[in-house]
């Protein structure tokens, strides 16, 4: 297994999930996912240009480039604000 491998544990009864990342010789670590499941503060163990991010709709984790990360977060916030305005 290569460092950076992602494992997602889902509790179907509560719809909660826990994301684990394999870090090679350092073993498995739990990703520090924010409450809204969109982003994490975890960098890839071997590619320091990537950070772990949760897709907003599916809550699926994936590695994204850091320089594109802030753009993705801004886009997601804009979509959320648009949904809130449309619902009011």
C-alpha cells in the first residue's frame, strides 16, 4: 500500500464518517476533517503540493493541489450562498 491511500469508515446508522490516511512507516492517521466535511488540514504524505479535501455534495475525499484548493473552497462558498438566497 502506498502512502496517501485513503480509507473512509462510514457509520450507516448515524451517517457519520471517519477518514483515515496511510502515511507509510508512520502508519494510519485520522484526517482532521472540519465539521462541514469540505476541507481538511492534512497534506499528502509524499506530495507536499497536495491537501486532502472533501467534495461538498458526496463527502468523498480526494487529494487536490494546494494552489487550486482556495479556489475550490471559494467556489463552494459561493454556491452555498446562492442556494441560501434562492431558498429565502
